[in-house]
């Protein structure tokens, strides 16, 4: 036994293990099926490395796309702001253009009327006598003409105008339909007023709704008016409590101001208001009333004659011009 051990030790010393050549390491993925069959996926390490590289490339690409998208969004926002600013400037220029057109039309009509009146004065100066009431009617006609000219060029119009007087509560009521007549229904905004007028009442005592101070028959504080902003049409209603008898007034003027507090539309509507029931009436005798009626009839007759003369004079001027 001892000899065997010695011989084994000698053989171990003399036995040399051959050195293996260097081999390149590689990973192999072995898949085992349900019935023991084996599938080999060689170069597994290379496949994993390629997948990691692809994932890194996709992540970097995604980060770049997000960064570029944010820049594009910022540029789009800036462009939208510039577009809105340009639209605002365009709207302001359009308002100025409308105002200039209104002034031009009014100036042309005034110049034509001055020329006609000058020619009439030269040819028929001796026959030109106008009563006070006829002047008032001519002023009303001018006001209506100016309002109709303004409504043609401003892009708004008034329809379905209604006016009423509640004698029980002493309230005047107005209602009308404000229509946008601009091309492509461009939005229009501003402030509206309703003024009850009469040539027999001082201008500072005219009735205005909403209630503001008047100067030369027009509102001073425009921003206290009824605000509106329309693309097609809207209904505006006005109510105002009064303390005087409204039967003295004979017409209603609707004023439309732009958002820049400039008058760009005016329209006049004649009204007839019955006096409040039970109002105090001065005690006069019957003869005095008859005399007053006769004077009024005579005055009306004179007015009709003067209007006929004016019509003849205007026809003569037109014939002379032709």
C-alpha cells in the first residue's frame, strides 16, 4: 500500500497537464422545451449589446424631438401674438377709415347745401323768408340726412325701434335691434345712448339714457353708455326714470360711439308722447282758447306757404343748373 502511494505521487509529479490554447469567450443562450429539446441562441452577448445601443439611440432621438417641439411651440405662440397685434391694428385703421368716410360724406353734403343756398340767395333774396318752425323742420331734416349718411358708411344699422312712456311709473323705455352690416361680419363694439329731444327745450334739459351729462346735445362721458359687441346683431333696451313731462319732446336720437369714444352712427326717430293723465292744465277761458287756436291755424298756414315757396325756389335752382 505504501508503494502504491509512493508510485502515485511520483506519477503526479511527472504527469504534466497540457496547456490549453486561449479561446475567445462567448455567451450562448440555451432554451429547453417542455419535452427536453434544446435550442441554442449563439452570440447572446452581442445581441444584448446591440439592443442596448438601439435603446440609447431611441432615447436620444426622443429627447431631441421634445426639445425641437418646444422650440416650435414657442415660435408658434410668438407668431400668434404678432398676428393678434396686427389684427388689432387693422381694426383700428378700419375704424379710422370709417370715421373719415363719414366726415367726407357729411362735408360733401354740407358743401352742396351751401352752394344751393348761395345761388338761391343771389336770385331770390327778396322772397326768402323762413318762419321759426320751418327752420326747425329743416334742422331735423339735416339731422336725419346726416344720420342716414353715417349709417351707410359705418357698418351698423338700427331696425325695429320702439319707444314707450309708462305714465304710472314715470319711466321712458326704448328698444331697438342693432345690426352689423360690415363685410364678413367683422366684430363691432362700442357704446349706445338714447336722447329725447325737442327744439322747445334747452339742450342741457334733454332726456338721455343712460343718464350722463350733455354738452351741445351730446353725451360727455361715453364709457357710461350701454356697451355692446356684436358680430351679427343684438337687441338693446333702455329704461330711465324721469321727473318732467315727456310730451314736450318730439323726436328720439340714437347715438352709437366706437370703443375709442368717437361718434360713428346717429339716427333720428320722430315720436309723439301723450301728456300724463291728470297733469296740471292752466285755467283759461274759452275765448282765449279760440283765439289761440286761430293763431295756431294762421301760423300753420303761413308755414305751409313758406315751405311751398322754398320748394319752388329749389326747383328753380335745379332747372337753372340743368
